[in-house]
C-alpha cells in the first residue's frame, strides 16, 4: 500500500508514537518472517508432534513412569527421522507457467505449469506451490493506515496495534491457494503439466517469481521447499465487479448547430443513400468499381453517417480516510459500469486523477472495455484534492459527451462544487455517491451505502 508520510504534530507524544511504531514494526516483521519459515518447513502434524514432545519432556522431569518416556522416545525418534529424511531430499526442476490474460479479484481460476525433471533418478511424492509476494507492510504504511474500528478497541490493543498489523497483512496478500492438487511423479528427463488454482484477493498486477517444489518426509511431519527454475510471469487482476440491473444512461446522440455530432461518428457506416463522383479524401473502400468501369470516372457510394453516444465515466480517486475501504468500493463500482455499458454501440471515456488528470477511451474503433478494467486495476488513491484539474479535463471534452456518470467517494463541499461546475456548463450528470451510513438529507443523485454495495446497486432505477 502506497501512502504518504503522516503529518505528525510536534511534541513528545508524536515522536514517542513514531518510535514505538518503528519498534513494533520490526518485532512484527520478524515474527511474520519466522511464521512463514515455520509454515514452509513444518507441516501441521509436525507442529502437533513437537507440542507432544514438549509436554512429554516437561512431564518426564521428576517422574519415573515408563509410559511418559515411551511417548518422549517415540515422538523424538519420529521428529529426528522425519527431519533428516525431508531435508535430505532434493529435486532439480524447470517449469513454465501458462497463465490466462486476466483474472478478477475474488474469483478463483486455474492455470497450468509445465514441469520438466532435470535431476537424477525418480521424483515422487512432490507438489508445486506458488508463493504470493511478501505481504508485510512498510513502516510508513504501518504508521499511517488504521484498521476499521480501531478507535473502538481497548487501550492495550490501540497501543500495540497488533490487529492493525494483521489487517494490513490480510489486505496486502495478493492471493490464496497456489498449490498443485496432484503430486508429481517423474523420471529423469520426463515432463508433465500440473494444474494449479488460486483465488486473487485484491486488484493489481501479481508478479509470480517464487515457484517451489514441496518434498515431504514419509510421516508427513516436515517438508523441504526447493526453488524451481521458472521465468517470472505477471498477471493483471481486474477489480471486483458487482451485478448491475438493466440501466440506461441519460442523453442521446444529437447534432450540433454546426452540423457535427455531439456524440462521435465512427467510421463510414450507415445506410446506402446514392452514388456521387469521387472527392479528394474519400475512402477507397467506398469506391463503386462497377460504376467506375461503366462511366470511366471514379464513383463512390454515399452512406448516411451513423452517430453513436459517447459517455463519460468520472471516478473520484480522492481518499482522505486511513482505511481506503470505500475507495476500493468506488473502483469496483466503476469497473462494474465499465463492464456493463455496451461499448459496441457507444464510446466510453474513463476520467480520473492519478497524480495528474487521465482520460482513457474505449468503444467502437477504439480500445476494448478490457482496457478500462486494466487501467482501473492500477488506480491508486489520491491524498490531495485535485477536483479543479479533473473538472478542466471533463469540460475540455464536454462537447463530445452525451452524459456523464460520476462516482464519488463520499460527499463534501469540494465534491458538490465539482458537480455544480459540470452541471452549470450544460452537461448531463448522474452522480453515484458511496458513503458510510444512510444517505444525508438533500443528497444529489444516488446514495450507495458502504458495505452494502451489491444491495444498493440493485435498487438503481432503469434510467439514471
């Protein structure tokens, strides 16, 4: 999570809190690294047997019962044999992932890995696992972000911020799963394809660069993880999307006084009107070759222009809270509309702020709607208000737009001023506001309660 450094107030309490966050971040990072190392080399049965060995050791002190010593000897022997067996195994593998073009956050998908055995002898009872990127946050993120509901916790929990650490870890984890469902059984020089399944947890670009082979011992207590030679692969995770009811955006394609279309004209399509002589600039595709051969002069087909509506999808990327939960909901709602609007018969302009104002267009003769979803997958929250720049971008292209769908992250005076600026220029705007709790009195547009996105989207009218 990229976040700017917090504006700390002067004084000892602020400096003391920063020093405490630094020490807590170091301790929690070491604990998470130890937990990952333990989970990578010890299986649940091995951890349970270790607990049995510890209890038998404690009970054996000062007691002469033979049953306790038998449990101690059995557990110690199994642990020693399993550990030595597991860490003596080796494997030399080469692999290549076959990933899909895109995936969607929250939706599991399956991909294949082509594996080749380059070591000597036979490899059996082995599995592949793809490890997600390190989810441990930076000190900056740990100091600035705040868990939802953290203010309601007791003083001890707020002071040590352990639940905040767990919440950030969970939010930073890109996917779950990633282990092959079937074991590998290969001779030297053989190759096979292994199926693997993961469930993306968040949008963005995942880098797969840690493919390992798991080599367990016969007891299933310990395992060795060996790095597999595989080229690095990336996969774009599209934002989570919600089901939308049948909706229609306001406005329609119309002509200006100058004769041009307020909604863009795409290509030389339309119904046949007649024939006329060739004019410089006419498309060669419209030449009627039979008429040219008959008259000796170039003749072109005259077609009636077809005009398609052009909509604007304006996304408010300003996020001033310390959780960014509602910001992710804004991105998901924007992705839902970007995927729902029929770009085969219209154009869609996605406009937002990411450092500066950006505009991406999809539709007939342009990019596909998937391009907008890829852009939304990489959008990050803005911490400074830049509605003036966004308004300038929208107004600059306002004459080409049929109407605008504006998705707000909350509601305040700056957002109200931005919406009034667009409407005062004559633009047709349909605001959708995502906020916490019930809708305030006099709110414009449609209010979507944070945490109930799927429910409130189904309540939208057919005509926005």
